[in-house]
């Protein structure tokens, strides 16, 4: 299997070059045009990514999320939702890196096979980084009106979060 994984990409590259020659396409010029377009897209989305990272770091470093969650401690206890998982649930639609860092912290503190570790794993798989995806991909192609996409994406994240809690309660 290791040998196969090492030769698949070179075979694919050779197949693309062969196909380009067969179709009488200047493969090198097409590659350079694609690389140039990739750099242009990178420069266009860079400000959105920097703004997102900056906002998330301020949000996490201020400990505002923990202050906010402590005010709802009674509700979470009533619903049997561990308070330690809620920062991950709230930040998952915004930043995959922040939610992975929180999940890693949960693994270190409680273990990956604990209830919280399993809940964090299921939560990571049931949701997506909606706001990050919208900021990155929509800004790269110049779409400004994201109202409906944002609503549908956040609703899907909410359903994913709820299903993560339900699945974890049922399975573990």
C-alpha cells in the first residue's frame, strides 16, 4: 500500500501532461496561468483570513466566552450538557483551528475515550467551519451577498451540534 501511495500522484501528473499534449494544449503555459491565478486568489483572500484569525484570538484570549457560558451554567446542568464542550460548539462554525485546539485540550484533560472526548470528536465531525468557509471562498470569487448561505450554514451547524449531543448520549 505504501508503494501505491507513492506512485499515484506522479502517475496522475503524467496522465494530465499526456492528456494536455493529446488535446494540443500548452501544458506549461496552462500551469503558469493557474499558478498566477492561485497567487491572485491568495492575495485577495489574505485580508479575510487575517481578520478572522485576529478576531478569534481576541475572543479566546479575553475569556469572554467562559464568562458568557458561566451565566448559563444552570441551563446546561439541567440539559446534562457539559460546560467544557460549549466553547468548542460555539467556535466550531467560526474556526476549525480553534475548535481543534479546544478538542485537544479536552483530550489532554479528560482523555479521548472519555464521554467529553467522544462528544468532542463527534461534534468535530458533525459541524463545519461555516463562517470561515463563507469568508474565504466567497471573498475569493467576489460574492458579497451571503445572507442566505450564512443562515443555511449556521442552521446546519446547529442541527449538527444538537445531533452530536444526541448521538453521544445514545451511543455512550
